[in-house]
C-alpha cells in the first residue's frame, strides 16, 4: 500500500489515484535564469524517484514539469545582456537537460514553458475576473484573497484579522491593491522595453503563480493526483495556486501535495554571498561523479533536511563504486546449476523490505538499506561458493528492478569501455602535440565527467576509474 504524507491534510494517506492504474503528477520545475544548483537537483531527483516508483508499482504515469522562462530575474538578466528572453534562456535550458541526463533523470512526459502558454493564463485570469476573484488596478490584475475563505489551508497560516477587504486601498510597492496580501496575476510592463504580451485583459506579462495553475490544468485537468515541489514553495506559491485554480473552477485542485525539504551546505543555507553555492557543473568540474551525487541526493528521504558536505559525497562515490563492483562480480560468476533456497529467501526478503520502505512515503534510506543488506548476504554466498545459477538470474533481475527506481548502479550504456577511453586519450595526445590545448582540456573534462581520471607522467598518460 503506497502512502504519501499529504501537506494539505498533514496526514500519511494511502495513494488512491483518480483513475485506477494511472497517476498524474506535476512537479514545479526550474526558473532558467542560471545553471541548476544542487538544491534544485535534490528536488528534481525526488520527483524522478517518485515517477520511477509509480511505474515500478505498475501505474501508467503522466509526469508534467514546467519551465519558468519569464520572471523578474530573467527579464533583468536578458536586458542586461541585450538578448531576447528566448535567446537568454536557451543556454540554460540546454544545460538543464545535459545535467539531468548526467544525473540519470528520466525526462518528464510533458515540459511546458511559461512563454508558450500565455493564452491559457489569460483565459484563466478572465474567469477569475468574471467571478469576482480578481480585479484590475493601475493596469495590473490582482487576485482578491478576501474572496477565497480557504486561503491558508495548505500552509496552515491563519490570516484572520489580516485581511483588509472592502474598497480600502493600500499602497504596496508601486501598485495599489485592495489588500497588501493580494498577489499579481497579470503585471503591467514597467517600461516600453520590458517583455510583454498583448491580450484582451491588457498588455502585460503573467505573474509567477498563474503560470503553474494554467499549465498544470491544461495537461492534467482541473483536478489531478499529485503536486510536488520544495518546501519553500508551500507559501506563497502553492497557496496561491490553490486559491486561483479553485477560485476559477470551483473544484479541488490537487489531491496530494508532496514537499521536499531544504538542502543545507555544511549546515548552512546555500547562498552565493557565503561562498557555499554550488551548481551541478561546479561539482562535476571538481571531479565528483554524477552517480555519486545522485546517490547522495536521494540517500535521505525527501521530507528530511539533507546536509551537503564534500566528505559525504566522497563517501557516496565509494558506495556507488562498491555497488557497481558487486554487480560486476555477480554478473561474472559462473555458478553451478540449481537454486540455493536460503539465498532465494534473502532475495525475496530484500524485495519486501525495499517495497515497504518506498511504500512508506518514498523512504529511500530504508530502500537503500534493503539493497545493502542483500549485497552483504550475496557477497558471503559468493565467498562460500553457495551461489547457484537460478539465484544469479533472480538477483540480477532484482538489481535491475531496484535500479529502475534508484538508478545508482549505473547504466551500462553510460559506462565507457577501455577502448573508448583509449581512443579519447589518443585524441587528446594528438591535440596536445598540435598545441590545441583547449581541445585537450575539453577531452580531460569529458572523461572526468564519465568517472575517468587522467594522470600525466614522465612515462606517458595513465588513467583510472573513479
């Protein structure tokens, strides 16, 4: 029985999808104003594990992840660079997929971009204007929080006494709103050069919150199963999504809300000013392996805070290396025919423990413990020559099933064979001979990202796997 902790109810609830055998979920994706940092990818990997485990359980999954490609930072950065929004974000969208592939994330089924869904947002805003949940002020359009009595039901914030309501105006920022807590659905452009769209509701651009409501409902319907994102999005983003979506449709928006806890760095909040802000690319350039990072980022259940340290990542890399060595030994073993019943029981026990952990709100630490307990028992059987051919087939199949969820053993297609490594080393040496040092460095970095470390010695180039 798969259960999730539902932020909306505060309870651990059995997952009962709207359509039997199907699961529809929306993950709040990145704002592509820069390269993705490790906190972003902790959340993305949590969504990837959710997707994979739903499939493991036999569900037909529809996974939607948005890309926010218009907001204040993107506008400011693109104008500073004298680029259009599309030109500015193209680089970071391409990098997102490169990083996601390196970290072993499956691609979502649908990836809507905000700038490609302006008509849907305008249509939603028009509904809110018609039913008095929204109002115009100084060229912009705001959601009227006082019109939605359930506001605060997700974040559990009590707004009683804080709603001004009525026709009283409060000067907030540069626009006038009926209430200080009302939020923008549609923003009047601040200047003639600011990106904006012509629409029946006036020339402007969407607020952040309306983007996710419009895109999620377009692809998943007015009510859908799961909405996932970081805990920092509970308020105001997800709270506002509920208000505007349910205000427009009169229906329940989402049935299960799942939220991923923060990632800390050496016990502190990650920030550029503290010098502890790391993108995935920063760590890859330092030689850390994508598989090791993936293992580390999913090693703690998504609802628990995770503390990033370089020692912890190095430990994760060693663990991944030991798992891959175990898989290789098991694959290369040439056991006698038959079945060792004791080992068969250990295999079935590991599967049951793995599922029990994942069924309990995606508890990846329990699932990993089941994997490691099994590897210890199998290593003992290998050492004592108790592995049999039927056990070997059963175990290799189970490892594939485990890895269909965790993806930590490493896809063989992503592992480089010796001949591929040597071909690239030869190409690097030729580039250096021709004094094409940039190409030589590029090949070194490419190999490092694939877990191959080069050492230039007086006797030539030596290499080893991380």
